[in-house]
């Protein structure tokens, strides 16, 4: 059974897969830096932590620009219609996508606010730095750091649900929902 009958545009697919790759890579690097590296253990580990967190920021801040592009694209281009799905499934799909978009904005913005409050630079893809979102205020950093962490884990849970739903469509429903977002035709 066909749920779409057509595919997403090449631009929508490129933005989707670029965001997916950046989110996964930023998450892996961010978790590695937060969980396995610590400041003050020794000079080498402190230097490595700074490098890893800087790499995380370079990648994660790039998602801010891509999500802005993705939102503009989504608002100006209608996605394929969800045919052949129950009204409950359509509402669940729309709700899941809405939460995904909100978290794709909130996670990097919360990291930006955290780095700003800590007084650290916020690099973008090694090309330039964005200005601080809030004034430096070390007292805010524990709260903003925790907020960033919780939002990031929420995003990963939603991404896992998104992947599970796509696989369900492919292997259980045997429809073309997943194929509509794959590169190619």
C-alpha cells in the first residue's frame, strides 16, 4: 500500500539527512566530552576536554543555521500527504514532527545560552563566532548546563522514536513512508 504516492523534494531530503548526521555526531561528541572527560584531572585531559567541547559546539551551532533553513523550506513547501494512515497515526506523526522541530531549536539554543553564561566563545563550523545569547553569569551555568543536557536527551529519545516509526512503516506496514525520504527518486 502506498502512503504518499510521491517523494519529498531533494532539498527537503538533503536538509533532513544533514540535520540527522549533525545531530548524531554532535550528540556522540557532546556525551563523550561530558561523561568521559573532566576538567582539572590533569593538563592533558583538560586540553582534550576543551578540544572536544569546541568540536561539539562547532558542529552543534551549525544545526542552528540548518534548522532555520529547514523551517523556512518546510513553511514554503508542502510535504507529501499522509495517505493510508489512520487519523490517530496522522496526528501522532504531526505531533512527533512538531516536538522534533522544537527540540532541534531548543537544544542548540540552550547550549548557546550555557556557553554564553559561562563566558566561552561560540564557534560555528570553525568559520566564525556568534555573539553571546546572554550576559556572562557563572551562577546560571549549572542550570543552563542541566537544561541543555535534558533537552539533548529528550531530542535523542524523539529521534529514536522517529527512527522506530520509519522502520515500522518499512517493515510492518510495508508502505513507502521511509522510501519517500531516502535519497534518490
